[in-house]
């Protein structure tokens, strides 16, 4: 499971819900006696009777927008008093449907009623949002997700509500379900880099690698200079095997801030993976110069020297095979030239293994002092000692690598 940080609290908005001019129950006079009766029932909190009267009014006139408006208000008040989360949500859905039907049948010129519906829905949205916050803060993440879902259905354009819904899913370990809300948050204007970062992590977890890369490139454009976004994009490239893209990004980061040790380390480590050893050594040496206690850079620098030494050992073996196969047929001059190449290659190989040792020793010392695992460093160190014919030290390092 991905370890997400900063998830203990959803975003708390500073909200002011302004409600003016709402009609009180019984205000005005309807030509429909069922609607008038329902207003009295609502005032008396006889919700069931009010709904019966309103259903009769709608049966007589299916386009009765006032009956639908009052029906939405009945459901809204019922939901306010309902403690059961499932039943509460059913009432909110019925409220939403009734208000929508009122708007659908409302005369175009009746702006006052249109505003009233909007204000009542704003109150309902705010109530669901607050219920979601309260549930989240008591670690009732499933309930929080339900309330935030209700809020998004009432107000589908609220980016912050989608973010909070996603947080509720993530905190409740319902990772996949968080993807949709995070996508909706971005669609509706969320411009917090964390939203992009969380969503990209979930994409990668679900194997949606190209979606993660596309999203993070979009985020990098939206948040230039954001180190976390860039780091995630770099990791996404590496994780998905897009080494060329990762190299380009790492080189750009080094150019933008040459004194950043992480940029140097990332670039050098990728160059090491690409078997561009000379370039890798230059970058990793700079990282160590910036931070002499940078263990990962020290280890990779030692590895770069060793890997270049291994490549030279392979070159030496090929020269040795050539000498064995052709030596007797070669002229004196050619044989001496081949022997000289073999000697130079062997000397350079041994020098590279020797050059790796100080960096690996320091990495081992720093890791051990910090109580960290050193077996991998010891294994590399043992190989370097063996290659430089320091057998007693090699034996000790190999024992360390085995955990002894």
C-alpha cells in the first residue's frame, strides 16, 4: 500500500453560506389545497403526512413546481434529523431529486424561486460537508466518504469536496475509489500540487503508468520549480522504464540548480544504469563534494568505479582470448603492442577497483553509525578488495555481507 503523508485532516474550508429571502413554511398562498396542507404538516413536523399531501398535489399536476420545492424541503428537514447514515443519504437523494424537478418545471421568469432552490441546496451541501468533516475527525472514514459523496451530488463543481472525499477513501484504505474524486477535483479547478501527487501515486499503483506520466508533466507545467512534482515525475519515468526521458529531466534539473546534491545523485545514478560510467562518476563525485556524508551517493560512486572496472575486465578477457588465439601468428611488434594493451587495460581495471574502496568504506562507516543495513555495501567492498588482491580484507567484508 502506498504510504501517503499528511492525511489526518481533510481540507477545512472557510465557508460563509449566505441565505437570504428564504420562504418560511406557510408564507404565500397556493391555489392547491394539498400544498397548503403540506405546509401546515411541515410546520408541525408531520413529515409523512406532508409527503402524502404533496404526492397528491403532484398527481393532480405533475408540473407543480411549488409542490416539488416543498417536497425537497420536507426531505431536507427529515435528513437533518436522521442519524442513520444510509437512511440519511437516501433522504438527501430524494431532496435533490425534488429540487431538480422543481427547477425543471419552474417558469423561466421565476428567478426568485430559482434563487431559493439554489440557496436551500447550498445549505444542504454545507451540512453534508460539515458532517463529512466531523466523521473524518472521529476516524469514521466510510461515513465521511458517504457524506462527502452526498455533498458532491448536491454541488458537483466543488473541487475541495472531491479532495476530501478522496482523503476519506485513502484514509479508509479504499485506494482505488480515491482515483475518481481526485480526477474530478482537478477537472473542477483544484490547483494543489498534492492532489496531482496523490493521484499519480494511485495511477502507478494501478499500473496506469502513462496516465501518471501525463498527469505529472501537466503538474510540472502548472507548478514550475515544485521539487516534489519533479521528483515524482523522475521516479515515474524510472519506474516505467523511460530512461531517456528520466535522463533528460535529470540533466535539466542539474542545469537549473547545479549545487543540489539530489539532482546530481539522480543524474549520476541514471547514467550509471545506462552504463555511461565516466559521466556517472563525474555527477556522483559532485554529489559527494556537496555532501560528504551522502551515503547513497558514496555507494553509487563506488559502484560506478567498480562497474567500469568490470567492463574493462571484460575488455581484458577479450584481448587475452585474442592473444591466445593469434599470438603465434602475430609479428613481434604486433604481439608486443597487444601485450601492452592488455597490461594497460589490466592496470586501469585494477585502479578503478581500488578507487571504489574509499567511497565504500565511508558509506559502510556512516551506515553502521546510523544503525542501517550494510550487507550490500560489504558485498561490493569485498569484491573490490578481492580484485585488488587484499584477501584478508576481502574475507572480512564477505563475512559482513553474510551478516556475520
